[in-house]
């Protein structure tokens, strides 16, 4: 029988593969870099790769540095600094996909690697993944919360997203943290100017004026800002505030001609010519200006004309001086206040108090006078007095609230949030101006969040929502507030609900951006906590909000893998590779998906082109090796050993020290019966202590099988169950193995007791000896087909002529089948009778043996199935002998209790109306056209590396037909007698390999 492919390789492989977590991918060995020169031994440490690469990078030799770092990462795949340097090097040469891959590895191995995250921010910015870049910046800000450069980068990313509201808010915040930073103030100034232009363009002069005021606070000596503010206030009809702005500006810039001109012109518009003339006269005494002098001259003409039109004021003044008339005083007071005659107004107010007391009306007038004059301190004092006297005065409350807002803003700039809150509460509780209340609430919300009073901030936010339901940033604020409280899941729900109700495209994008910014770090945190199912749900929600989220897809894939939800894993991988076809991480995940489906060919098709680019990436190399290994094992199972070797050889090009691959290559060689190569490669396997003994025996078996020559010594001794008659057969065989061919020569010897006369009733043949010579050729045509043919010739007892042919085919899943046929020429011995007369009485006695030669032809089908530790085969056939058609059937099994297979137990049985051909070939008796049965049991044991011993016990049962003759010589009577006989045999074989 042709040698069957050993199945122990599969058992070993599966067992070893399950037990080992990951074999060492690369041993410390010399690698090549820079024009394939040999790396010195002192390079074989991470620090040496790092220092060499840094030196090359400083010299601008990026290509050479890349080769050094690629070798370094190959030998030290988990070196954070090597991965970082390789990623940064790829970034410098604008290969952003590779840069992202290696920088991500650096962060994976060292999560607090700030340097790698900084470069990742640049990579994601260059590739337009702004949300991911913001996520990395947020991670870094947890370590360095006051890094100005990072804040500016974050602001820039929000601007790139079009999220200007958050960007402006962050810029104002960082400018408050660094009030003396010129660059920040310049940036804030520039941004505010842009906002002012937009507001003016849209006709919102009130909001534009507020923005100018914020610029003035940052740049109090810039005269152009006061002019700009005055013009905006005039455009909105707020002349008195415009005048106050010029006064404040001149306090900061005393000699500014433009401000002086603007102040005088506003006074003229208000018909306060005397005040304007007095101001210009005072200004010109200290600062010469022909323009202002001409303006004063022209203004005097206008004043004279105005005086003619307003002569009543002068007349009432004279009347009051003479009579102290109440009517005159009221006129003078109202006129001086309305026209902005500051000195006159203060005088008449004093006079009015003497007659009327400190009434609310007079206090409000006093406030107006001081406000127009730009005297903020006295104006606020007057308002406070008025509020105490008449707290229900709406105008007073609104004006005082405006000052309280300004005071609170000043405190917030210096981070005095706690002191600012009471001032803001006053506005919220008392002002009837909705804009004031909303502004105060916004400021108070900032103060509460900055002082971590999240509970109060939440209540305030809800109150704002009720009073001002159309605030667009309510949901974002609510979400960030909940996140600050550690309620990230609730914060995401808030944004999700907001998205469902949003219709404006800008708001939708704003909510999406905020959702991703909160979700990404939250998922990372959940994974670190081990809450994988929650992490996956959050990642899926993120993908529902933003189906193109890179981080969301990666989290969904990884968590699905952790939860062994492979259908989801495959779904997300498919989506990710469609959206990001060039992303290496997603391509690796796709290969993992195919590997899980056992479609190793597709996995390798994905990984192979990536390896041509990332040939030194240990993760890719490991994935390629693993898939190659699994594919090779599958091919070995399918009896495609040559293909398996080719697959492994390709993988070894990238991973030449991988012991798993080398071991599998040994298994493949074993499957194609190249045991010398199998021995060489299987030695790379490192067994555990429990496996060691069996593994060494297995190696001995390979050493034995690699021998080309075998000597078999066999002896079989048989005895009948009812008589003490011994039958024996001895054999010696020589086998020579060549490539795809096996040649066997065999000599069988049999000896039988007895003589030429059949005087023994239970004998079946005459006594004597018999020899048989047999030659056999086995050949493997390919990995599926094999065959055998043999022929034999004998003198006695054995078939005189014998020939057999068999054709085998190997199917999938360790099934095989064969067709066989044979021819035998058999001598059938039978008794003759002699009539013997003794003492005048005659009787029939056994005479000489006679024989008759018959031809036997047989054919049949066999099937075999092999598992890891046992196999079973069965066959059935037809036999044509002496004009009789008989059948045979048999089953035989082998069991290997140990993985090493140095011990094997066998058992079998057969039944048929013809004896098994193996019984006939062993020159043992049997019967045709009668039931023959057989059972056997035995074992095979490996005595030493080159010697095995096989022992089998056999029990045959067959029918025995005895011929009888009676009667006299002239009238003989022949009859037969049939009975069943048992034949017990012991068969031992000693095999020597050399």
C-alpha cells in the first residue's frame, strides 16, 4: 500500500497555534541600510538607530534616515521613539499616510507621547481631518492646559471647519489668560476688526460698536478706535455716547487733533456751541492746529446764528438771577442738560436741589450730565443713588446694568470670576432690557464654568433656554457642560437630539463637529476602562451622526473585534475601506476580516501591495506571515504540499526568521514525503515542557522516514482452535524510496507438516515448503493521484502467479479513495482415496493428494478518512473464482493515542463469501462460496529512532469441507462433511530503516 500522508502535522500545528500567543517575529540580527551596507554590531540597539537617524535628519538626508529607521522599526517594532522618528520623517517628505501610520503606533505604545501627537495634528491638518486633529490637541491640553501655541492651533482648526463662533470664544478666552501677550492681543484685534466689518456690512451698528469697545479695552491708546466708535454711535443715533467716546479718547490721547475735531463737531450738532468754543480755545492753547482754528472761526458764526434762534436761554438766565423763578430754573435746567452745557447743568442741578431736594428726577439728570461729559465715576455714583431712591426706575436700572456689565467684563479679563458674578446677578435680576439680561447670563455662565460650578451653570443654562429659546449654541453649551461634569453620555444625547431637530446646514455641521469632539476621547476612555460594549455603542452613534468619521469607524471596528461581533466588524471594515481606500489601518482590518472568513488568498492580495510600500512594518509583516501560515496549513490539509511551500517561501522573503513559518514549511515537506527537509524545518519549533518528549519522538520519526531504505522481517504463526496444527509464514522485504517512487522486493517462505498422502484429516495441503518472490512499484503522479502495481511468482502454497494494481485519489478534508484489481492462479489441493484390504476386510483410506489449478480475479473500491489521532478505511469487492461470484468486505482502523504517533493501536474486521486476498497471499486456508469472517487487533511501537515493531493478533473463521468415501470397492459412496474452523494467528514485523 502506498505510504499515506502523515496527519500528525495538522494536530501539531493546531495545538501549537492555539497555545502560542504570538511567536517572536524578528530575532536580533544584522540588517542592511544605506546602499545595502552591513550595519555594525553597535547599531543593533534602539538608541543607535535613533542617534544615527537624528544625525542624518539634521543634515537633511531624509532618504538615508528613512532606511535606518525602517531597519530599526523592523528589529524593534514597539520602540516608541523609532516609530515617532519614522512617522515624522515621512511627514517631512509629505507622505502623510505612512506618517499617520507610524505616529499612531508610537501613540499606541506610549499613550502620553506628546511629540507624536503634535506631528499627528499636523498630519490630520494637512489631510483635512480637522476633528481628529482637534481630538489630539485636546489630549495634549490635558497635560499642558495653558499652551498658547496649542490653543491658537485649535482656534485655527475651528476656523478651517467654519466653526467661527467657537473659534472666537476660544480666542477671547486665551487672550484673557494672557492679557499682556502682544501677539494674542493682535490676533484678537484682527479677528474683532473682521467681525466689525461684517456687522457694519449687515447694518448691525450696535453690535459693531460693542466689538469696537472690546478693542478699546485691549488698546486704550489707539485714537482711531475712539473715532470708529463715535461714528458707529452717531450712525445709531446715540450722539451723547459718541461725545463720551471722544472725551474718553482724548483722556488717553490729549493732543489728538482728529478726536478734538470730532468732539467739537458733535457739540456743534448738539447746539452746544459755547461748550465747543470753550473746548477748542482750551485745546488750541496747548496744541496749535490751523484746521481747528478755522473750525472755531466757522463755529462762532454758527453759534451766533444759533444764539439768535435760542435767545430765550439767555433771557431766562437773567430772569433766574434776578427772581430765582422756579419756571426759569426748570427751563434753564432742562435746556442745559439737553444741550450738553455741562457746567451750567451742574450749577442748575445744585440750585434745584436747594429748592426740591435730591429727587430721582434730579439724580437722573445728574447722571446724564456726567455721562455726556464722560465722567464715568460720578455717573455711576449718581445712578446708584437714584437706584436706592427709586429702584423701580426702568431707565436707571438699564443704565446701571450697562455699567455693571462693563465692570463684570473687566473682572473677567483678570480671571476674577467670583467677584464678577454678583454684578451680573444684578443685571439678570433687575434689568428689563433683554439684550442686557442675555449678555449677563452668558457672562455668568462663563464665570460659573470657569470656577467649576457646573450645577449652577446647568440651572442657568436651562433658565436661558426658557427666556431665550432661539439661542443656537444652547445645545452645544449644554453638552460641554455635561461633559465637564463627567456626564459625557448625556452630553452626547443632547447633541444627538439637537441634530434631529436641526434644519440649517451650518447648525448641523456645528453639532456634528461638537459631537465628534466629545465622543472621540469618551470612547478612548471607555476602552481603557474595559467598557467595550458601551464604547462600541458610542462609536456607532458617532457614525450615525457623522458617517465619514475616521475615528468613529476605527473605534467601531476595534470594539466589534473585541466583542467578537464579526458581522459588524466586516460591515464597518467594508465602509471604512470605501471611504478611505488608501488608509493602511483599514486595509489591515480588511485583511483580518478575510482571515476570519478563512479566505487567506484575499487577505494576502490586500497585504502584498502594502508590504511593497511598508516592507519594514512589523504589524503588516506579522499579518502577512500569519495569513500565509494559515493558507499553507490549509493547503497541506488539501494535499497541496508544493503550493504550501511556495506560499511559505514568499512570506519568508519578508519574515525570514519567523519560526512558525519555518515549522509550517517543515509540515508541508512532510506532506510530500520529503522527510529530510521536513526534519530540518520542523526543528525550528520550540515545544513546551509538556510537548518536548513527544516532539522529539516525532523528529526521530522524520529522521527514520527520511531514510531511503527499509528492511522488514515478518513472521506469522497460526494454530487451529480444535487441533494442535501449526502453520507458519516468514517474509523478508527490502524497500527503496526515491522521489515520487517506491520500489519493493519481497520473499515469502512457508512450511507445512504432512506427507504426500492426505492421512491427516484436518490438513488442507500436502507437507513441504513453498517460496514466493514479489516485486512492487509505487508511484505518485501528482498531489492527488498515486498508484501501485506488483507481481509475484511462487512454487507451492502461495498463489503460483499473482498481480495487483491500485489507483488512489486524495479528496478534500482528508478523504481518499482507491480502485483495485488483482489476479491469482491458485492450486486447489483435494484428497484421493485408496481401497485397502487388511485381513480379508477392505475399507477406503486417504490416498495421494491431487490438485487442480483455478484462476481468481478480484476488483473493488476502498475509502479512507483521516482525523488528527485516528483513521478508518473500508473496502468492498467482488471475487470470481471457479465459476463462482463471491464478495468480500473489510474495515480497518488506526488509533494514535499520543501526538508523536510513536505508538499506534489497530483493529479490523472482515466478512465475505470469499477469503480476504491478504489471507490467500499468506498461504492460509479459506473457503469460497461460504461465509468467512476475520477480526484483528494489534499495535505498532517505535523501539528506537530507526527501528519499529508491529504485532497483530488475528482470528479467522471459515468453513471446512471434508470429503468421505464408504462402500465397497465396486460400489463406492462419496459424501462431504462441512464444519466451521477457527484459525488463530500472531503476526510480528520488525522494520529497520537505514
